[in-house]
C-alpha cells in the first residue's frame, strides 16, 4: 500500500494560510490520477480547518485524522505519524508539503515511486525548486525533507514517541525538518535514492561551487553517486 500524508492547520503564523487548504483541495482531486487507485491520501488536521475544506477532502476519498489544536509549529509533525502505520516491507509513505500541488512534480514522483518499489531502497527524496536557502543547506536541514520524501518499510523507531519527546523542547518553525534529519535519516541514509530536479541543479551547483564546505557529510560517502538518480541531468 502507498499512502501520501499531509498536515493541515490554518492558525499558522505565515501570512497566507489559505494557500495550504486551496492547494491541498486541488491535490485531493488528482492524487489517484497521478499515482493510481492503489493509494491512500491522509490529512492530519485540527479545529482551525473549515468544514468546507474538510467536506471537499472527504468527498475525494481522503482519510481525515483529527488532532488537538496545535501550539506554535507542532502541527507540522503530524504527517510523520503515518510512518508508524507501515506494516509491510513494501508499504510506502510519502510525506508531502500541503502547499505543493502533486501534478507539479508528478513525473518525478511516479519515477521515484516505481524505482523505490522495484529496488532495495528504503527511502527516496526529491529536491525541487530553484535556489535553496543557504542557511538550510549549511545545517543539512533542507537536504532531507526537500518538499517530498518517500519511505518504504517499517522504521526501527516509534516515530510518534520520538516526536512527543522532541516536541516538548523544539516547538519552532523548521523543527520538523531537523527532526527528520536527527531521528529518521540515520536509519535510512545507506539505502536512500536521491533525485535532484533539473531546475534545482544550477543554483545548487553554484552554491556548492562557491561554498564547497556546504556539502553535507552524507553526500561525501562512497556510495553517494550510485544513489543519485540518472534523470537528474536530463
């Protein structure tokens, strides 16, 4: 089974929270056409989400999971809880940003998912979208989440328990990305398929060229090049 997991809460400190609900509604109408019928779409939400949005999602077959009203940015972690529901070694959970519509990246998603299912890779992630924050690259934060990540097979940790412990002291914007880096990445990095989208190659290469020490340690491992997908330079 393949499940795509989202978080939605509208009491965010960002200026345009409506973009998350509107984009998520669009994605809910096309996710099966992108991935096929054998996929679940799950949305974790709180009381800040309006009934119209919830009805729209439910009418498109989305599985809704209610959470208590979040404080600060803890709601960004909810989608990670779906990782604990992986039962079979071929089950896949896709973590997706609510403000990125699926069909923007659908070819990359499908290629990566098919490759993940046909090989021994435990994880895949695609890096998409123009210049990336240098600060996030320096702390290895954005290399790992990168807008969409796919995880295959059960993780050797209880993600929800880790989140609860982490959240008690790290409730701030971007903490979800650090969580993946510190708690999840160590368990899958040796079998990770990496796809850097074409339009990201130039700005990333430019940043790396001017600041060579910015490259994360795991990218320097011997098998890194073998895990980069061949279509990145096409």
